[in-house]
């Protein structure tokens, strides 16, 4: 498994904690920035991670900003991306199992490091269930493609 990870300045510290967790688990990742707490714009980070995931260069992405809201909205503007904002393990598992989410978004001002790592584990260990959920994901793609 190969991950793309990124955060804005508000999510920088939590991103670093998640990276340490991924290192302990032996999960490969590429850090798309930011690399400090100096102010930056989350749409830039979201775009870079989302495009890399869309191109298939990475299996999944993890994005972090202050609330997780802005960075997930920005990532979801990239066709083919299903970024899910999750602040609990149940939602993270369901995002993968039911929505086939390919990016996990979290808010560093909302959750702590321990919970964030549990959420990452739940997201990465879940499998898409397909079936009726595939039909719904297909409908999301229809909306994305401008079909009514």
C-alpha cells in the first residue's frame, strides 16, 4: 500500500504524528507538504494529493487541515476523488466500505493524535463492500460527469 499525505499549516503537526504512525506500521507514503507551520493555502496541497491519487500513483490519500472541511472540499473538486472527512473510526470504516473513499480528511483542531491514528487504521483496514454500495458510487460518478 502506498499513500499520499498532505496538510496545510494548521494540520502540519498532526500530519507529522500520522507519518510516525505510518512508519511504525511500515506503510509507504509520500509527503506532499506543507513542511512547516508557516501559513499556506490548503487547496494547493489538496490538489496535489488528489491528482496523484486520481492518476493511480498512490492507493489512498490522507489530508489534514484545521477542521478538515476546506481541504476535503478542495480535494473533492478533482474528478474521481471521494474524500471523506472523518473524526471517528466508525465513519472512517464506513467511508471505505460504503463510499469507496480514496482520500481520508481530518481536522487537526478537532481530534488528537491518538484518535487520528486510530481513524487512519480504520480507514486503511476497511474494504469496499461493492454490491448496493457500488450502485450508489456509480451514481456519484454520474453526477460528477454532469449526467442527470
